[in-house]
C-alpha cells in the first residue's frame, strides 16, 4: 500500500511514489546556535517517522537534512562569546545529534553543512545572475528578482494578480532579512555583501566578499545530493513562506527543472499548555528540561508524535503522563505475547524493522491509518484496539514490530527502570525534582538531605546521565 500525505503544493492528498529508484526527501535541518526545543523536535520526529513508514511500505529512502551553520544568529552568538563560528556551531551540532539519538531518530542518509557548500551556492547564484533572474546591488549583495518569476507564490498561494512584486520591501529598503511576512513580498538576498558585524565570517565571490543568504543553501545542497528535481521536501509550517517559496523560485529559475519538488510536507506547530512557546513564558522546553523533570526520551517522543502532523499539537504534562501509561500498556501486551510465543525480548527487538506483512493481521487497520495521510493518532487508536487480541501469533507479533519501527517506539527502552511500572507519588516526584535542581546548583548538602528524605519515605533516587530515576525501595 502506498503512503499518502497532504501535499501543500497540490492542496490535496497525494500518494508518495518515487520518480526513480530511491524515494528522495529533503528536510530543512536545525540552525545550530543553541539547544533545539521540543517544537523543533516535533517537526524532526514527524519527518523521521514518515521516513520509517515509507521504509515499511517497501521503499528505499534517501533522506537529506542540512545543518544551518551560518546565518545572522550563529554569527551574532559566536561573536558575543568570542569563539570561531566553527567551534560554536560544532558544539550545538553535537548536542543536536545527542538529543536525536536519545529520541530514537534515525540519522539522515546525508547531513550537509551550509559552510561546506559555499561553492555550490555560488554556482547557483551565478547561474541566476547570468540568466537575468538575479541582480547585483551597489554593496555587493545579490538579489533574486521576483518579477522575473511568473510562478512565484504557487506554494504559499499568493495572489499574483494583486501582488505588487517589488525590488524593495514596504519600507523602501533592499530586503536583506532572512525571514519576512507575506505582505512584504520583495526581492530577497541570495548573497549578502560583507558587513563589519560579520567579523571573519565571509567568503570570496565574483561580487566581492560576503556570505550566502539563508534560502540558497537548501536549493544548492538538495540539488547536489538529490538532483534538480526530487520527490519530497519537509519542514515546519513556518517555513512554507518565504523560505520554501524562495527555494522553489531559485531552483526552478536556475536549473529549468520543474517541479523542483513533487510533494511538499509541512507539519503544524507545537504549542505548550495552549500557548505559543517562548522564553519569556518559561515554556520553551528542551529535551534536557523534560528529562530533568523525570520523563524519558521515549515518553517525550511518543507525546510529540501522538497528534496529527497537520494539526497544532498542544503539548501538556498530562500528555506526557498519558504517553507513559500508553507505552507501559504496549510493553505489557508485547511481553505477554512474547511469552506465549516463546520469543525473548532480544529476539523481538530484532523484529522491530520494516518488512512485515500487515494484511490479514490484527494491525492491518493501524497500518492503513499510517498510509492514509500519515494519520498517527488514528493508527495509535487502532493499535490499542488490537492489543487485547495480541496472542502468540507470529504474524501479528512481527506486524507489531514493524509498526513500532515506523513510529520509532522502542517499548522495551528502559524496561529495567521500575519507575515506569510503579507510579511514583507526586510528593516523591517533587522531592526528586527539588533534589535535581539542588544538585545542578551544586548545593550538594541540600541534595543529600532531599535524597534521604525520599529514602525515609521508601523511595530511591538514582542519577542518570541527564536526569534521575525514582524507584521503590525493595523490602
Ligand atoms: P530552525 O532550527 O529554527 O531552523 O527550525 C528547525 C525546524 O523546526 C523547522 O522545520 C521549523 O519549521 C521547526 N519548528 C520551529 N518551531 C517549531 C514549533 N513551535 N513547532 C514545530 N516545529 C517548529
Ligand atoms: Zn531549508
């Protein structure tokens, strides 16, 4: 069965069919200037699960996800700290990879960095200058000329007839910003002439020293690794305009290959407890923040994946608690089926892979939901409907293994952690969190006191790499 998604470009549900050989997908990756937040991870996990689902549908997937390691933010923050851009971005790139591994995300097939593809970006900009789709301004910047591209606006559905395509933005300035509003459709920078605030971060170009604009990196790197025209492009909904609209314009005008991308896959944003995430509201959580509150990466992944990708996901602590009990239910059902089939957990872990046949199994409905506009919440509902019927039947067990692969859920992750089996009272969790905060603040005396307090009440707090676990004291 083919997997379908809602294609932002065609505005309908399309079946994902590779145009040749492997299914080629490109996802806009992180800008590495700090730890990624759970909103970023929601988008990356949805893309990871889509890739896994395509593999379960029998496709070979070539997945490219870039690292944005040069832009206004990375340059500004590295200069504030007085370290090189490379040293600064490497630290956050490593942290991103660490978090991805904990969240059970598959590494992309290729993960190119913007700074290592300057030549490819310059090549594309030169082509656009050469064929009249771009022009050079007096400060050595190069701009894409929107009025030269009659199809500009096709992805975001801009009203071409009533849209003033202009060289400058509404304030009458050249548009040097990476991001801008729909109302401000204006020529955008492909190459930015060197400015004092760029410090040492510049490259030579036919138009003088400078650095690439943000949008061009994805056009140049996707072209290098996936070709002029490829299958699917993904990102959070905020990237649809202007970033993806600009990518289409640059790529199609530079190469002449239309369409640049066949399927556009956008995921809706994550909200926290009904509000937009922001530093000032104190709700901009990283993976470490949630682990320090006693949740496991598997529970966090489950909570981030459990909503439909086209609906805003309201992330709540109740949702995390629900994820915890859902995972525990899945594990219990799997354990008893494995026992009946005489299969060990280690053997079952090997069965968590693509390739199972779903039709005729109790998980056929769940798989159909995954294929139908990648409907994860419906699939989870189907899974819980089927679990009571899960016996020692081998074909059902292996279908379950493949579904777990598609979702990227390892039900036996941390199974040895008894905290997941026995509910920890709120009072004890409070003590454990306070102790963790004290420990982080290097107030070891208070940390010890709190640990003893929990122990007296019958609970053991243990440190893990990035957080803690709580388990009942054995009698
Ligand atoms: P960035 O590192 O800002 O370039 O973003 C990386 C990815 O995260 C992009 O695909 C964004 O669209 C996505 N993203 C940013 N904020 C959120 C959010 N609140 N919810 C879901 N995705 C987001
Ligand atoms: Zn991009």
